[in-house]
C-alpha cells in the first residue's frame, strides 16, 4: 500500500490533459467515464459575489471545539457538508452554496479548526493539525447538529477530511465529491524522498519545518496566503476584495499553530495526540472508499496533486472523474462553482 502513496506523490506535478480518457478498472462497481468540462465564466477578475459574505455564522459546541458554521437551505433537505482547505476559508463556497440550496439541499459550511469563529473550548487542548483530528471534528459537528448522514464535498485539507469520512465512516456519508481525488496518506510514505522537481513544489512544507518558517508565517500570514493562492491557481485573477474576505479567517490565535503542526506532523517532525492513534493506524492502511464518488481536478492546478490514474482503484463504488478545463486551479469550488455544485447534485443521483 505505501507504493500507492509514493506513486501519488511522484505524480503530484502531473496535470491531467484536456479530454482525459475514461478511467477503467476491474471490480469498480459502476465506473462512469471521465468528463472534461469548461468553466470559462470563473475567469472573471472579480467574482460577482466578491463583496458578499456567507452570513450569518452560527456557533455550536462539538467535540473539543465551538465551531462556527454557515447554514442555508431547507431544514429537512438532504444535507451537504462543504469542507474548505488551507489557506482559504468558507468563502470558497460562496457561489456553490446558493446553487445547492436552490435545488433543495441543506448546506453546512464550517470553519475548520484555526479559522474564522471556530475556537477551542479549552486552552489546554493541543493545537493539533493532524488529519485524524480534523476528521473527528467533522463527525463531532454532524453529531452536534443531529445529522445522521450527509453528502460530503471538499478540496485540499477539506478534500482529505471528506475522503477520510467516506473511508472510515461510510455509514455517515451518502456520497463524496473530492477535488484531487484520494488524499489519504501516511507519515511512513511521506518520509521517502521525491525527485528534486517534485520536492520543489513542497517548498512551504520544508519552510514550516523550521522555526524561521513558523515565525515567518506568523508575521506574514496574509502575504504568505496570497502567494499560495497565486501559485496554486496561476490563472485565477482574484481581486483584493475576494482575498481579503477570506484572509480575515486566518486571523485567529490558533491558525498558525495548527498549520505548522499539520505539515510538521506529516514529516514526522511533530507528534500528534494518542487518542487519534487508532484512526491514523487505519488511515496508514490506505482504506478504499465504497460510497458513490466524483473526483475532480482543474486543468491549471499549480499545487502538488496526484494524477487521477494513480488513485482510481481506491474508489470501489460508483465512481467518476471529471477534469474541469478553462484555467481552473487548486481552489476549484470558488473558481468553478457551477461545475462543483453540479458534481454534488450528480453524485447524489448515482
């Protein structure tokens, strides 16, 4: 199994070509063809909602957190849980949310730990960024909101969390939409070196491994985040208002600590919490995902990401991969909201 993660990491700089062939593999259940979709409307310099916000934000105590979240749509509608990545925030779904509520979905968009109004209930709780902790946060939120089952969709850290929920708690996940596909990994695989060009794409991970990096991210949080946005989505011409709206969510007492811990934990340079060991042990086995799934990738994703063919066999239920063309980068929900929302609607029908 570690070979799969190594293959994924070797392909992190691979960008799927336009018109990618259908993924095929034996034993997939129902495997649907890949689709290339164009999202030219998202190339506008200013989003039509660049001055709007997802509001009001509600708060609920869940697990170790007081979680801030946006909710919209009918209370009795099918639930969609939308999970954002680093260093972005809930406004990645500013245009996705109304598209889904218009179709009758109850949409929940939480601030991850270290973002926005989400806070720790105790000052003694470790500011932990390991993947298992974020996944447990999502389950705790569903429990607190009395949500038995939800469609789960996300990208970057949120895509990893969504994949973990689908793999380890399939009884809680109706279907999955995951940008960049299967992002579950292990520290053992991450310990193995990559070719220099691939390592270069992870420059910030190595920067964060140093005390200088932690101080630098603390001092230049907004500048750092904007650079990541630009590198990860080189053709997305977001304006200052769009960035500033999300950057506010990074101004929390815990954001830097959680971000630094996540990347150090991945490299084995920081320990996690023992209460998550059993979950991390299961994730290290690279479990398959059996729930209906659509994976997605933008044709201009400048961030490290695996090639679709490297992870296709990890999805054993009804499955489809979609390539979104038109210069779409890493923050796919915000850059191509119509395509992302449509994937959620479509996977619900699988």
